C-alpha cells in the first residue's frame, strides 16, 4: 500500500469521529495560539526596546555625578557634586578623536504660563549638541545657537505636549513669550514628537533652553554644577576606550587621589539595553514555558485519543493485516492520523494566534510583532508534537497479532 493510499485511509478514519477529531485539534490549537502570543509579545518587546534605546541618543554615553560627603570623615558636613559644564567642555576638546558631541544637562521643574493657561512641567538646560546626541528634531522654528548659549539668552524650544497645553491648536507658538518660574522666555522652536518611553514617561512634556540660562535664571545658583552630561561617540566600537579616557580625564580634573573612588559614574545604552533585555527575556521565557506546557497537554490529548482509537479498531487492524497490510503500513497510518490532527489544529492555532496577538496589542496596548518565521516554526512544532505523541499508539497498533485482533471482542 503506497503512502497516498495510507493517507486517504487515515483521513477517512478521522472523519468517522468528527467531534473527537475536533477536540484533539482544539488542544493543539490552543497550545499553538499560546506559542504565537509568546513569540509576538517577546519580539514586540524587543523591537520596542531597540527603538526606545535608539530614540535616547546616537552612540550615547551618560555621565552622572555622585553625591559625596564633604568635611570630616566621620559625620561629614554635607554633600556636594563636583561635575560642572567645564568638564563637558574639556571632554569635547581633549577627546575629540572619540567624542563627536557633548551636552551638559541641568533640570528643574517649573510652572509654565502663557496668557490664561498654565502647565507644570520640566525644563531641561542643554547645549546645542543635544539635537545630534539625542536624535531630537525641530518641526517649527529653530533651536538656539551657540551664541545664545554663551549669552545666557532667555530662549527655548518646547515639546508637543507643552504646546498642546499652553497654546490653541491653530496658534503658532514660535515668537511668543512664555513665563517659566516668573521669568520670561521666548519660544523659538517646537520639538518633534518622541512619545512615551519604556517607563511611560512623556518625552514631549519638556522645554529645552540653554543650560547657562537655566542655571542663571531658573536655578539661581551660585554653583555651576550640572545634573549629568550626555556624550555621543563617533562609534560604539570605541566604547571601552572612551570610558577609560573619560574616567581618567574627570579624575584628573576633580583632583582624585589613587585611593579615592570616582565621584561620577558612566552608563551607556548597551547597559540599559542589557538590563531591559534581561527583564523582557525572563518574561518571554515564562510565556514560552507556559506555551510548551499547553502544547504538551494538547499532545497528551492526542495520545489519549489515538490509544482509544487503536483499542476501538483492533478488529480492523487484524483484518487489514490478514489481507497483507504490513506493520509498517499500520504504523504509518496511525502516525499520519496523529500528524493530521496536530497540523490541522496547528494551522488553526496559527491563524487564531496571529489575530489574538494583534487584538492583545490593540486592547492592552502591548507591543506585539508577528513574524512569518514564528508562524512557520509554530506550525512545524505542531507537526512534531503530533508525531511524537502519536508514535506510541501507532507503534502499539503495529505490534498487534492479527489472529488475536480477529478474536477480540
């Protein structure tokens, strides 16, 4: 008996019990839906993470000051930060072979007012390099210049969220004057939208002004400390060298002895990506484990149905063997029945899983990404599951004695 004939016999046998066959397919289908969902959520989270990290900056390295005790060793007299904009200028000048842009950054929360409207938000004091470093764009107007930065000009560029809350929809904010902590600043540009980041923070709820202006007019501090600095490397291949050079230069500028710890710390996007990736990886593994368990349950269901089918068809098996069917053909028939059940359930599961993935993404707001390879892998997995769990019942059927089968009641 050739393979095509065996396949037709297997289909006819499955058609005798459509409800049983449907329930067997349903178990595998649910497992495949779980696999598709797990892969879609995992790939979506990974893609969003890469996109989010890319939006943070171009070959970005961040340097943060650490708060250090000053005064006596025991019961120090206070805490201070030693990082200033001069450090950023030194890095840009002396490490030009590694760094293509540097921006000191200071932050403050203020009440913003324009006319009768007001909005509580954040002001970031930055340098002109921030556009290149952090991939910001200006959709209306312009960004401030180096001359305005040096002159502590009271100019700013606003994010789209600030624009929406301070200005009417049909009003162009460029050229208008707003008040930040009771100080007037002229709006010279509107920043392109970036949306929310991985932590749900609205990146467009921001006002950017020269850091010199923020320090003088909004912070009103006699100190020139900065909250952080952002560096853009020429290439991430030089990351380790750049970190060593930055560390050495800052330690020298801060007059740190060999036995003293750094009063700053550096972070880069690869560290952030690895941290977020480890979290999303754990979630993906947990989802995949759940999917595998569901598939195993579905496979056990197929094995159970096939064992029942073998028991019910013992006389049929004996009759086929008595007229010339070989144990191999019996084995092949029952294996094909299991594979057909699994692949039909798998195909339905792939279709439902793709739809469910997009539904979850739309309703829950989760990032999902369904790849063709994921659907193909899931379909192949269903066939393997069917073969694996259907082999034992098929092997058992092929080893039956035809004489005992014909006598079976």
